[in-house]
C-alpha cells in the first residue's frame, strides 16, 4: 500500500468533507424556501418514499443513530410534518408517520433536486449516477470497517 502524504489535497476524505460543506451551502436557499434544514430534508425524502416506519428503520436508511435522529424528528413533529407514536404491537418501537402537511410539503420540495443538479453542472445523468454509485461504494466499504 502506498503512503498518502499529510496533505489535504491528497485526502479523499477531505475532498468529500469539503464537498459536503459546499452542498450544504448550495442547498440552503432552496431549503430555506420550504422551511427545512438539510438533515430534515433528507429525512422527509426518506419518509416520502416509505411512510410509517420505525425510528430504527429510518435511522438505518439515513445512516443516523437514534440519538441524532430523535431531536430532528421532534423538530419535524413540532413543525407539523410528522407524528411520532409508540407501536401498539411493540411499545419499545416509535413509528414515524407523515401528516397531511408533511405529504403536502413534497410538492414544494420537488424542484430542489433540479436546482442543486443545475448548481453543480449535472447535465449528464449517467455521470451523476456513476459518481453517486462510486461515493456509495466508498461509504459502504468504510461502514464495513
């Protein structure tokens, strides 16, 4: 294995970390317009894809621990977008469900992906899919450590 120099420009992790910051800045105006932070947005996207899930299932989908997800869900509940209820079949589980306002928010959020794709010049869907797949492969490999 080759040695990676102690140089930020050589670190894949720093490229991803700094790109994450740039993504957050790019998303901010579009998400401010719909009243969500980025973590709230991805949580809502996951719930729009599959509603009525446990906190654990949602955490697995978002790669978040429940101690990170719970305060986020409390804020979404306070905003009227979700409800949190104990699962009647297993009181240890908390189920998350979209409210009518949460489902309606999806319509306002539909333009966000196109806005961001346009911001970083994503004109070729195949290139975007390839980049996303490579980053996901890297994430999955690191999660195996």
